[in-house]
């Protein structure tokens, strides 16, 4: 049985502009995360804001980073910076439905101080971060982590 630990909410706002039909409709919308944080969003291929596929990749990258940083902090490692280039790959299944088939992460963590982990230790930390990332544990698609 699953026990609920917490809730994480946001508000979405969309308003029709122009005609609404099967031939097309306005895809621009706003995402409101509270604390005066809003994000412009649009549909895939739209030049307005982030699309849902990008946001899924961003959620995965952000969750992986937060888990990695927590692991590094527990090991008393000093992380100076962390960056990632995340890609969500869209594919079509045999039944014709589209889905995110894979999310690729390319994280780069920079350390300083007396304890700097080697490449093998960093890879192990990314593996453990992936195993414990809430978002990774919530999706069905393949997630590939390739540290730089």
C-alpha cells in the first residue's frame, strides 16, 4: 500500500483567442507555481514558452540533480556547480499513439576541496541518484544518464 507523503500543486491558465476548432486553437498558456513563479508554456513546435515534453525533461533533470546534490552533501563533497542538457525523445508506438520513449540526461558536476570524487565514484553517485529520483521512479520511459 502506498502512503501519501506530500502534495505538489500548480495552476494552469488558458484563454481562447480567436477561433477554437479541430483545425487549430491557441496553445499558449501560463503555468503558475505560486511564490510569484510563472512560466509561459505552449504546444510542441510552438515558439512560445516551454512545451510539455521539455517540461518533462526539465522535471527529470531537476529531480536527478536534487537527488545527486543530496547524496554529495551526505558524503561531505563540495559541489561548486552542476549543469545538465536534458532531451525528451518523442516516438510513435505500433498502435499509433505518441509517447516519450526516452529521456537523456547529460549532467556535469564540478567539485572542489580536499575530497574530489573520481569518474567512477561520480558515475556511482549518478546511478544511485537515478534509483532514488522521485520523477524517475514515476515514469515508464527509459531514462539514460550520461555524466560528462
